């Protein structure tokens, strides 16, 4: 019973400390909001600096040269499926682990999912190929 009381006191002190931290953050946010109430151009694009050393044409060219497109996100299941598809022969768990960098447990879960989706099949224990 004494242990429970000690635990409850420690827990209560922790909550008080957490509440003080939350209050301090709330006070800082309130002061920030109060200080920025006169700021009416919030959310608008900043205007370019007038004394820039880069001519506008060069800035446009450099912006066009950079490709900001990102590759679509690929999940682990797709990575394993693509690895099996690209294999010229049936692939073992060890080869999959080496090529993907995933551990055995993760690979087992992914392979189970791919078998349920009828995308791969077991050739023998621990050896997989496309269906």
C-alpha cells in the first residue's frame, strides 16, 4: 500500500510539473499573438529584395533548371514485390534480406501479404517467385 502511495505522489508531482510547462508555453503563445496583432501581411509571399545581385533572367533560368518533382512514395511491400519481379530466378529469403535491407520478421509479414494477394508463390520453403 505504501508503494502505491509513493507512486501516486510521484505521478501527481509529474502532472503538476507538466501543467506548469503547458502554462509557460501558453503564456509565450499569448505574448506572441499580442505582439503580432498589427502584422496584416501574414501568409503573403515576401517581395524580392531590390538590391539583389542576380538578374531576374538568371533567377528564372536557375529556377527552371531545378526539378522539384519527387518520386512517388514506395512502401516496403512494393519494394519486395519489385525485387522479386526483377529477379531472373526464384529468390531466397536471404537474398531478399540482402537486397532490401529488411529483417526476416518484416519480410515474412510482407511475403505473407503478397501470397494472399496472389502476386507471388512459394517454390519451396524460403524461396519465392512471381505468380
